[in-house]
C-alpha cells in the first residue's frame, strides 16, 4: 500500500498539496501536533472537514510533532508505515522573520528537518523537501545545484532553511527532490490568513486598515474628518471608493517581485514526483517578474482607493520613509514591521537558474492584472475584515 505522509498539512501550501493528492485518489496521512488547546484531530477537523467527509477511507490524521525525536509517532503507526510504500512530503516550517521568534524558527525549520529526515530514512521510499528560493540570501544569481556560495542571509528564516536543505542533501538516504519556490501567492484559507502569516495579506491589510479608519473618522465628523475634507477626502458609499487626493505613496523604482501562484507550485511538485525524478533541486520561480508599482496600483484599485499618487524613489529613500512611517504610525507598527522585513524581496532580485522547469515543466502563469484582481477580491471579501490588529 502506498501512503503519502505529509508534514505542514495545515499550512497554506500544505492544504493545497493534500487536496491535490486526494483528488488524484492517493492515500494521504498528515502529521499534526496539538496546538492552542486543540488536539491534532480537532485542528484537522476544523481545516479539512470536507476532506474527512469525502475521503474518510484514505485520509488519516497522525498525532506527531516534528520538533521531537521520532516525531512523537506511536510505535504501532511506525510499524504500519514500515510495511507500506511511504512517500514523505516535508512542508512544515516556521515562516517568522521576527528576531524574538528565532529559537522557534530554528527548532521547527532545522531541528524539525533533522528529525524528519532521520524518521523518513527508516520508513520511507522517497523524500520531498520544501525549501525556499531564498536560501540564496543576498546572492545576485543562484544555480539549482548550488547551496553555499558566500551569501549573507537577511533573516534567520533564510539561514534556518539553508541549514535544513544542507542536512537533507548530506543525510537523506532516500531518493529526494528539493523544491525552492519564491514568494507564493493565492487564496489562503481564512484560519491561516487571519493571523497575517501569509505575506501578501500582510501587505494588503495595511491599506485596508488605513481606509477603514479614514472612513470611520469621516462618519464621526470629528476634527480629523474636518482636516481630511479640507484636503479633498471623499467617500463614495455606493461604489465603496475612498478618494484621497493628498495621499502620496512612494515606492522603490525598478522594484520587482518574484511571485508564483500556489496552484502552479503544487502542480509542479506533484508532476516532478510522478515523473520519478530524484536527486534534483528545482527553482519554482518566475521567468517574468512583475513590477512592484504594478502590484501596488492593483491593490489600491481593488481595495477602493481613488486619487492616490504613486511616486518612484531610490531604494535608500524608500527604506528611510518606511522607517519614519514605522515610528509615527503606532497602531500599524506590527504590520509596517512586516513590510520592512519584506523590503529586500521587492528591492533586490536574484537571477535563478531554472533548468528543471525548462526541461520538465511549464513556465508559471503570468502575474496578470486579472489574476491579482482575483486574489485581491478574495482577500477583501473573505480575509481582511477578520484580521485583528
């Protein structure tokens, strides 16, 4: 019997992978740990209730924790796995860039991978590892067979994922594939996105929050509203358009963002698995990076802003403005800080080798206005109102 054993199934990409495998008729077991006073089963039931109902005979929850040796999985389940053809998909990761979370990031991303590889070596036949394109650090070019070339890491997330990938390369005894996606976008399920753990929603939320509070002030007709109106601020309730002719937003000129859609990432991962390739690393990055100002304009338009002026500035000026904004906009500091963490990802670009994609896969879909509008609309209708500051 073949079993796909998955870590990180409750995450953004993990949920899409589980769905894709189940829809192909595969047997999927997910390793989930208890969290926030919820058991593993309760967490999975909350996220995968439809899948549990539809594929109850092939979808199974395994209580476990990648941060402990042996993954905390019962001996009886280990014995079952040893009698099956196990395909191990390791997607679990801590995506935090915050310095205060560094110990947790290291524990999940590196120690967790060490434990997973040791366990997989005992029970699995093949190993699929989710890394990140940004193990490249600050390198300006990066090949798929490269790992360390003297790059400096911009946060501990990058460093921990580098260390984890190195451990896989050095210690995995199975046929393996390493996936390195860039920034993944798509529709995250509400429970995952509400904490703003999905970077693109963090970016959108700041504008949503700002609009919401300007409208609230206008309705109160207070002193702030008087000032807003003097400078031409208007809100069209019918079309949900907030016109702010005085608002000038700087952006880094020549900034570009390496985005790929989650459905492309999942399709590529499953395709490479089915092609029975192994011993490879694949950059799941984009061949045609959209401009940052294109994304910024789309967000403003889709969230209902009018009359806003966008001004290109040098990168150093943009960084200085963000730092000043962080000091002044106290209610938004948590999310401004997130934007500050992400600045290198839209002000610095790396040229990624894409040989595996060129030989075995299709290029990712273009980051079109229509695609961005769909993602923005989904976020506006399903996510942003539920995020708590």
